């Protein structure tokens, strides 16, 4: 068989494999439709997917029960060693700012929703949440069945990929939900800003809906 032909065939196959892997990664790490991709820069008005999940006190919490409040939803897992802890810290500072202004609890709420409930038991989430001084009257640390949680994350535009060693890759942002249960904006943390500047940005968007 012609050696040159073999070389051409080899590189053709490798090219197809690389293209296939690229398509797979893009399809798993990015939202699945143009309307979801638009959240990066544009304001949205689609209805937030409803849910009912277990809080760390053992009670069920449904999104609709908090209608009338402006809400932030964040999907994460507590054993994360990358973006989840600093992002949760930003949420704690947002909580403190809203409390100082008398706007937390009655007017606003935060949902931290784990997509790793097997490890994020109620006991584990109690331990994790205690590190951020949460006001549990308005900050809910929620868990549900694994498939339900993963499906819910996907409905909110969050891509979750299981990695080796029990870790996860996932998109990292806050979902801003208005008083009527509409998703108004997706808020990303800007690595080029300080914690205080990121907190100010989030608080500004929350207060704009009050």
C-alpha cells in the first residue's frame, strides 16, 4: 500500500477525531440554544423553571413560595476546590450588603443548589454553609435527587460535566429572578474586578428589580 496514501489517511482520521471532540466539548460546555447563549450579554424575560428541593433544616422549599422577592440562584457543589468557594463568598457579601440596607429576607432571597447531592448531604451542607455566616431566613442551601438536580441545572443553562476523581466542570454564574418568577439576567463573576466590585455589581442588579 502506498506510504503517502497511508499518511494522508492517518491525518484525515485524526482530523475527524479532533473535530468530533471539539463538537462534543462545545455541546456539553455551552448552553444548547441561541436563546440561552444570548444570556451572556442580553437581558432575559423567560420564566424561571420551578423546583421543589430540601433545605438544610429538612423542609421543602419551592421557588414559587418566594414569589414577591427578588432572587439569586447559584448551582455549585460544596467539595469544589476552584470557583465555588470564592463565588459563595461573594454571595455572602451580597447578603450582608442587602441586610445592611434592610432588603434581605423579606424582599430578597438566595438559593444555593447543589448538583452533587450524594456527597452534599444535609450534614455536609450545614457544615459548608456555616463557613459563610448565612442568614437562613433568606439564604437556602438546597439539595434534591441527583438526576433531578442535574436536570434542573441544565434547565437553568448550567452545564455540568463529571471529571475524573469525583470533580466537576461547570459553568459558573448567578441567575437573577424577579418578583414574578422571570429570569431577568445571568450574572458572571468578573475575574478582573475585586470582590467588592463584583459584589457591587450584583447588588446593583438586585436592587434594580426591587
